[in-house]
């Protein structure tokens, strides 16, 4: 049997979470946010990023994740809420990784 430990925001040490993530998590997004993505790079309709405050508890803060294909829902205070095409997953893009240009 697999056991998942769920954590609340208060149980995570604030010093391990970027300030921008804490700011984005204080916004009422009107949906359940699955994770906050930091340093997100857009690749083929998906984002690769470091995830924080993962709602499922399966991903440790700072782990790199790849989202399913997503679309933009709304922007608030410089942060962007995206939703998977299935409509089941919601992520907040906290910061973006800028592509290298030659």
C-alpha cells in the first residue's frame, strides 16, 4: 500500500520557499492550485519548473517537474494561472526562465 503524506503551507519552513511563491500563494485564484512553479521554461505546450507547495504532497519543494500541456487562464499581480487541457490540474507560474538568445 502506498502512503502519501500531505502537508499544509504552515508545515513547510518559510525560508525554503521563495518569497514570490509565498506572495502568489496568498492570492485567491478561485480554484485549487496544484503547485506553484518557479523558474518555469515553456517547452512544447508544457512547463518545466521547480515546484513548490505541491497540494498532493508527492513532490518536495524545489523538485523539477514537467506539467501536462496547459493553457493560460488568468494573470494576477504578475503571476499566471494555467490549467491543463483536461481541466483537472492548475498551476501558478511564479517566475519564468528566459530563453538564451544568441
